[in-house]
C-alpha cells in the first residue's frame, strides 16, 4: 500500500456517511495488534503518546483541504493508521478542526487509553466518539486485541465508564465479533452486561469484513450476528457490509477516484461503487481496465475479490 495521506476521502463510510478522514499517525502505530485489523500487523506497538506526525503538518493539510469550496462531506473523522489518541496533541487538533468546519467531529478509538484523564479530556471536544470493546474476559481480550503489555480489559472498561460520565456527545460502541474467539454465549452475555454500565448511545456489532492482519480471524454469518444483537439492550445494529448494503448511484467513476480509494484499503467492487455513489456495472468496467493496465490488483478473501493498489 502507498503511504497514507494526512487528510483523505471523503469516503462513504458505512457507519458515518460521507466522511473526510484525518490521520494523525503514520502506518501503523497502535496500542493493540488485533487479529482482525484491516491495516495489517502493528509496526509500533505502544501506549506512548507522541507527535507521530507534526501537529503543524496536520493542521496545514486540513486547512488546505477545507479551503476547497466544492468539497462535500458530512463528518470529519480522526482515524487512519492506528490509534488516534496516541497523538499527543489530539485535543489541539480537534479544537482546530472545529474552528474550521461546522461539521460534526468524530474520533475512532480502541478505548485503550481512556483510563488516562488527559485522553478523556482530549476527546471531550469531539461531537461523536466511536470506541470499541471486543471482550471483557481477560484471556479473550489478550488473544483478540493483543494489547501492549500491562493493558487489561478491566482497566479499559473503567475508562469507558468514566468517559461516559464526562462526555456530553454521542458514543457509538463497536464490538467486533470473531468466530471462535469472542462469539460464545458466556462472553456475549458478559459483554451485554458490561455495555449496560457503559451506556453508549448506540451499539454496533461488526465482524471480519476485509482481509484481516492475521488469518485466524474469521467472520460470523449475518444470522448469527443478528442472534447476538438480540441479547443486547438499547439501540443495537449489525454494521457488516452485508447488513448495510445500499443501492448504488448512476454515474461512472473515474480511474483516479477509484485508485485513491483502493490505495487506502482493499475493497470489493460493490463497496467501491457504493462508496463513490456510482453504477455497479460502470465501476466494474473501470476496475477491469485498471487491472488490465496493472494499476490495480486483486486478492480473494472469503469468496470475494478485493481490489487494491
Ligand atoms: S485497534 Fe484498530 S488500528 Fe489498532 S490493531 Fe486493532 S483494529 Fe487495528
């Protein structure tokens, strides 16, 4: 994959709509090394908060992108090459972004640093925080998320509860379910109990939808995910690609916009068409040309072909 850019998209996110992404890190810095990670294995496994990209570089890139009068996006999302809360000046970046746009500011996080007061404080300026919690059982947490030594599920859960008390914005909690790892009834019931105490505005159940960092990460079928969803209280939805299929648009995409999309992460043709709001068949013909010319490649994952560049 090409090096990720600081500001990317807008992409049509299954969770967020048309999302302009801001990546405060470089590939791949994370406190976890999840089996299912779509970015690949973690290169810098750490909980050290640092300026992985200079703050001024991020601000400049954002300012330049937002100066485009034709730019259309629904939310601005801090996400990308790892765990965004590891950027030491995330608070300053969120405040800066809020000054530049009236769109909601979202942050994706693996929740691993929410036990730290300064991290919770940094996120208080966001409008929507999308944390994740995949396991409450310590052994399962270690196996699935492979955290930095010393991080434990109970500490993270405490951080999530404290954050809920302090944060006035919305929290959409994502739970990634991996077949044979965290999908047995005892763990699901424990998760459902814990989630009541965290009290998110939404619970979003997901499964392995893209080529994972580690081959042992396998997806759950949609019917099983729906069954699991029924065990949670509150607003709960399944957000796998299959569950959220949308109708595609009518226009034909350009080769360049497809390349911009698939150089960030592999995607199947149906999702590319959806993300670019384009006709599916027209998207297929452009993809075919790109593969013929060697500008895009394909790989198979769970009986689907993913395109990448
Ligand atoms: S927390 Fe996110 S970025 Fe980090 S390893 Fe897990 S899935 Fe990848």
